[in-house]
C-alpha cells in the first residue's frame, strides 16, 4: 500500500484501503506505520499497486452491489473537504437517493463509561442473528495531532465486525468531543443504499452537540448507568425530552438492584416531560450488555416505536422536517464559509474586531459594515 506523510510531518503512515487514490491532505484518517518484521529467509514484497480512481457510476454500482470496500471509499469521499471530492460525492448521492429511506435510523448516546460500544456490539450481534444487516457509524474523538480517529471501533467491537451482515465505520468528529461528524447524514444515506436494515449512530458523551443526533435519526436512545448522578451523566431536561427511550446499562450482578432503582426514577421523570414524538411514550429499561439480558426486549421496544410512528405518520413527517432543516443548515454553513473567505472581510476583520473590543464601534454596525464589504465584492 502506498505511504504518505502525516500532516505536519508527524511520521510515516498509510491510508486505509477505502481512501481514494488521489486523496490529498483533506482526509483525516491515517494508519500509523508500525514495525514490520520479515520472517527469516524472505524478501520484502513489492508495494501494492495504486487503486484505480472510481467514477460516479463506479461508486453507485459498488454501493448498490453491497461491496463493503466501495462503501467505505464512498463514505470517505463524502467526508472529504476537497471541493472536487465534494462535487463528486453529491453526484454519487444523487444517484443513490432513490434507494434510501428504508432503514431504521437509531442514534445512541451516553457518557463515556456507560458501555455504549459494548451495548452496540451486543445489540448489533443480536440483530444480525435475526438476519438483519447492521451498519454502525461510530463518531470517534479526533486526534489533536493529525485529526484522525483515535479509538478505532473495529477494535472495540471485534465480535460485531466479524459478522457478515455488519459494517462498522469510525469517523473522526473534527476534534469536538461528543460532536457528530460533519457528513454523518450523508453516510447514513449511503449505508441505506447499500441495503442495511438498521443504521446506528454512536456518539461520544452527552452534551449540547448530541442534540444534533436527534436531527438525523428516527429513534434516539440515551444510555445511562446507575449511581453516576444527573450532573455526572449530563442528563439535562433538554436531553431527556429528546429521548425516545432510556436504557440503564450494566444491570448485572450486585449492580442490578441499583439499575432497577434508577429505572423507576427515570420512569417518574419521563412521565412529567413533554415528548417530541407524537403518539409515543418513552420507556425506561434495564439491560446487561455482558449477559445480553434485556437485549431482545430493547429491540422489541424499538420495533414497537417504528410500528407506531409509521402508522401515525410521525416518522415520515420527522424525516421531511429533518431534510429541510439540514438544507437550511448547509446554506448557513456555506454563507459563513464564503463570508470569512472574502478578501475584503479578511483585510478588515482584525481592525473591526479591535474597534468593537475597545468600544469604538457598536457590534451591529461592525457586522453590517463587514457584510456590506463582502456584498460589494460579490458584485
């Protein structure tokens, strides 16, 4: 496999096999080169040939044919910040769009230590045992050195990764702990086009950024543990209101009574909170990812949710609202990027910021001045 240098010259590395051959520094994921020991009496093999560049049709055909290698490369293309890659990615998505929308989109969040990866592995293995195909998009914290994924969920979910009906993809969150990767929405669509029945989005921690998970999934599950306290778990009223289910993990051994007590407490809380999904009363359940006790019940409950929301139209309405909201979000992001990239804004920004900071210019007047400068440049 060809090797390149990490950004900032941080050492030798290789690209994973799903990175496009022409990828530049816009891709965050690298595999750091380790020590290779050649067996005695052998010679080093020739480097692997460079992979051919895929066309839009190649990507579409490969994804629809359920080729995991092409699926991985398609998601990498989507994650790229390079303008040429973004344009090609949108063309691929346009071709795949008619084949999307059939999967159950599930978001799972919880504090570090709640056992999210262990739960997802047990849950995913149970689903594959039922004949379902499961894709896991695990949002990984990014390295502050080169921006790549740190944890590597294929290592954390070794058993699930070996299932023929499973696909696991860690994606860097861009350095925002608990943040959702920028292109997770499009990655969900690609996984759906590849025929996965369930797409799970795992996030790191519970915080304000986790609210964005609710805006891209159908079913939002908050994983808790007993005895951590509301402050530690970050279980604020806003997060509870977004939850479609509360699951208390690690309900085994001596910890089981504490989990049952937490379950009762959360049921009382949920009873008094206004919920976001019409016709659905979020339950509080206990589960042991270690013994798998409660895992089938969680899936049965999830099936009940989708049956209810499909029947009353809430699922279709939520997806329509999410698509429109996402369009407006992209418009705002695009306008913000173009604004700060404007030479007129860049030349004036520091002076205007200084004037605002020292009280010589009102903030609104400063903003309007910079917007006007940017607008004149457009003309």
